[in-house]
C-alpha cells in the first residue's frame, strides 16, 4: 500500500503544511507527498490556501509527489509537464492523471483508490480501525505516514518462533 503524506505532514496535522523542507523530510523517510500546487502566470507555486513558494517544475517531475491542482491553470501546467496530479474541490472522488482514484474519507473505495485518512476530515475513527477496513486499496493519504507504515509492517511480520 502506498503511503502519501498529506501536504508533506509527517508527524500530524501542521507538521509539514506544504513547506519545502517538510517535502524533503517526507521523501527522506520514504513517503510520497501530496502537494497543493497553483499556477500563476508561467510559474508554479505550492501552498494550501494560495501560492506561498515558487517551485521548480523539474523538481516536481523528479520527486515522488501527487500534486493537488488548486486551479485550472495548475492542472493544465501539470498535465503538460507529466507530473502526477488530481483536481478535487467538493466531490467524493477524483480521477488522478496516473489512473488511481483519489477518494475522500467516507466515500466507497475500490482497488485503485488512494483513500483519505479519517484525521483529514476530523472523523472520530481510529487509524487502526480505518486501516482494518482498507483491504485492497492502492494507497492512503494521511497526516501520520509513519503510523501507517508501522501498522502495515506489523501486519506482515512473521510471528516469532516459540522458544524450546
């Protein structure tokens, strides 16, 4: 299962918030990153509520990111650059340029879904309970990527052999 760090958050909400150094931290930890990308004129910018820092298109192409195109100009630019992206405002799901289906928390999921974790919408469901229901999805987007990594790894550890 792919683990995508929401807005480059690596240790809970607000721990990354689309900051460049947080993107690098997530990648160093082995996570993909969901980034909010805007296009203004000929430039691409990153930021949730609006453009905050200018990004290099070559960096976007070379990093393991899934860009959330925040305006139509960003969608057009990302498509022409062949950067993986999706566009979503208030729908339950969106088709990603890579063929996966970005699926909001609470919506039905399918095997090609990258599902949004409950903390992204303030739901009361635990990560453990949510993960137990995600039997065959492509990935999860979360503010707690290390928690998911550790839970998934513990599911696949071989039981220790009994000692004689």
